């Protein structure tokens, strides 16, 4: 009987995958896709592909989504070739690599660090804030002091390549982030585990050559990341100042709570950001924003302000990089 049930389950999954196949193969495929099988993991940008593989080790083993997202983004934090996250991240205008990260679980536990220097795995420090303190957010020197007390290793995060680029930048010293040129980019990851629980994490070195002390959306729960285990999980990337202005990730979760599908919810938040830019006489074409979202049913979606934002998906039935739909 058990075997027969497994067989029927597998056949249904294969059938559903077959039915979905044409939709998934289109050039602009992205509508909400119903995943029949959890687990599921989504990450921002191309580096999300390898981060998802890392997270999958935990998810495929019936592990907790919280562990999966932490392990997944740690991989990118440790990679010196990824120049917008963790070790090797581009510095601020004073040549300091300062990291922003946060994490949130299915029980609304949250932890966050901003402006953290000298510690590679900012996301794990954020998790320690969540699990080992009565607080939710540590910044700057206090965050570093806490990390050292927790046994994190102090190290130089500025690689030769990033230092060289910074010295080059100093010749003009103009802060003008270019859309879709990878001088920023956060790894944001959201996951639904086999038990149906949602978690998320994000980590970044922020906008390259930002003013020292600048904090983006990524460590701000509600802006760069938000999880409500009854509704869905959302993370953001792009110009953090604009995401904070509308409390982006929380906005998308609330739109899903009101009944919107993940991609429609992401789109509405992007529309709202564009409106706020116009209100302030800013050109939306100078800005990029991307949201990714999963709802409790395992549907996922994304939307960007401009062309060029992609995200990585992994489930039992698909492993791929998807070009998000966009507004402009
Ligand atoms: N959102 C990040 C920040 O503003 C950068 C990015 O994801 O592109 O710091």
C-alpha cells in the first residue's frame, strides 16, 4: 500500500512536471509556478545557483530551512571572487569592507548585523544575535565586539582585487552605482523546508564605495528580508535606500497575505517604488530593484524594476536561473 502510494505520488509529480514543462521553457516564462514537492529554495542573482546547491544539502535531508539558508549564503560570503558579499566584497569610500546581514526563521525570530568589519560570516553573527542575545540588531564596533566574544575569527576582508578597484575609484571618487553592473548585489535566500516551514537570510557588503556608516536594506528586517510562516518569505536586492523607503520585503509579504500571488505582490511593490522615485523627481532608470518571494503553498515569484535581474530556483523538479520580469 505504502509502495503504491509512493508510486502514485511520484507519477503525479512527474505528470505535473510534464504539464509545467512548456511553460518553464518559454523565453519569458516567469509566472508563479506551483511546486508540488517541497522543499524549495530561491536565491537572488547567479551566485544563487551555487548557494542553492549548498542549501539543498540541508533541505534534501529533511533539514530546517533556517539551517539551509545560513549554509547557502555562507558559501558566497567565503568566496573572494564574489565582490559584493563577505570576504572580497568591495569596500566603502574609506577602504573599509563593512558587511550587512540578517536572518529570520519560521517563528519570527530575527537577528541582524550592520556595518560589521573583519568577520567573514556576517550571517552567522546575525544568527548568534538572534539565538544568544535578548536583542535583534547589532551595529559597527558593538557587532564586532559581540562576534569576537562568540569566537568568530577576525580577519582582513579586503582582497588585493577589491583594494585595486577602490584605488582606481579614488581617482574620480564619484558615487554613482550603475544599474546591473555588479558593483553591489546581495545574496538573499528564502526557503521552504520539507516540514513546510519558511526562513530567509541575506548578506552583502552593500553598495561599493558607499559612505562609511551607510546601511542598506539588507540587514533591516522588513526591508531586505521578511518571513511570515503563515504567509510567505521575501527578500530584496538593488538600491537599498529605495527598498527601505517602502519597507519592501514586508510590503510584499502583506500583499501576499491580502491574496496576491508572489509575482504580483513583487510587482506591486516595484510599482510603488517607482512612484516614490517619480515623486522625488528621480529617474527610475537609474535604479534597480529585485524582489523574490515564496508563499506558504510553495508558489514562487519575482519582479524587478528593470531588465537584468535574475534569480536561482531549486526544488526536486527544477534547478535553474530565471530572468525576472520587469517594469521598465
Ligand atoms: N541592497 C543592497 C544594498 O543596498 C545592494 C544590492 O543588493 O544590490 O546595500
